[in-house]
C-alpha cells in the first residue's frame, strides 16, 4: 500500500515546485490575492456600522472580521480546481494516455491538487492566519485561538479540501459530454461561492434554507471549517459536523468511481 501511494508523491512535489518556479509571478500573485479579503472586510464593516453594531447572523463584529479572513485562508487552500485540467485533457486527447498508464487518473489529479493546496497554504494563507491572530489580540481584544480548536480547524479544512476536489472531479466528468467547460466553470465558481458560505455566512439565511444547505456538501467546503475555528461547534456538535464532512468524502469518492467507470466504458477515441 505504501509503495502504491509513493507513486503519486512526485506529482504533489512537482506541482508545488511548479508554482514556485517564477518568483515574479509568485510575489505578484500574493500581492493581488490579498486584496480580496480586505474588500470583504470593509464591506462587512460598513454593513455592521449601518446596523449600529451588535450581532448579525449570529456573529459579532469581531467574529465577522475573523470569519472574513479565515474564509480567505480556507478558500485559498481548499479551492483547487481540477475540472479545468480534466477539460483540457479531454479537449487535447491527453486523457487517452491515462487509460494505458498503470496510474489512477483521479489519484494523479488529487496529488497535484495537494501540491497546489500546500503551496497556497504557505503563500500567503499561513501569513494571513498569523496576522489575524495578532490583530485579534492587539485590536479586537479577543484571546488567542486555543490549540485544540486550531487542530480541529485543520482537520476540518483537510476534509473540506477532499470534498471540494472530489466534487470537482465529478463535475469534471461533464467535460466528456461538452468538451469545453469555460462557461460552466465560471457558473460553478459563482454558485459554490454562494452555497459554501464564502460570500455570505450561511447563518445569515433563513433557518429553512440553512437546513437545506446543511444537507448539501457545499457548506462543508468553507463555512464548516471557519465556524469550527470560531468555536461555534463544541463537543458532540463538533463531532457531528466532522462526521458529516467525512461522510461526504466517502459519498463523493464513491460517486466519482461510478461516473469514471461509466465514462471510460463508453469512451471512443478517433485518430491515432
């Protein structure tokens, strides 16, 4: 088993190195990406200011600051798009090579995604996280996040990563039908930004909608790990939300296995 997993480690390492290859692009990406959470921050501070402070959607003003920046940290790590690579492989015919190689196509994509996620964590997610902890203590008057809660957040974020990637693999199977997915990818990103709580916390929605969102896997991608970090889930409730995430990992893996077997069974390649 260990030898089998070692086959995919180079894919992870190469993807991490590829992202570090161009230093100019590396620093420019960090500079540009950091603007997004600050835009959200000032927007939400304006909303809380017009509402006279207090609590909105179950979150205080200080908690919303934490939510905005931890949403950015989580999304940077979790949102690794593999459906675009699937679409490119199908369009260029490279997917055919996966059928003759002794490698699992999905595991190859997941390994690359893990390399991209590690890169995103260290540049610049972890620095934003550290800066947020300093800001919490120095400006917001909040305490440092306890280590057990940080560990629970990391566990939840890892499962969020697999939920997103496995869902994106299933979504990428559409490429075998349409062959061009640019528009569908744009729509997917917009819908996921809404359903995952990345744009608006799910606690802001009516209770009936919250229950529907809880039933879907999307809230487990961003909203759940951030709320774990905020300490909104404790004890048995924390165990249940982590168990729900694990269940979605298993279900999406099974769904991806089924879709891939159906697609490859019907795949026809012309030319040579």
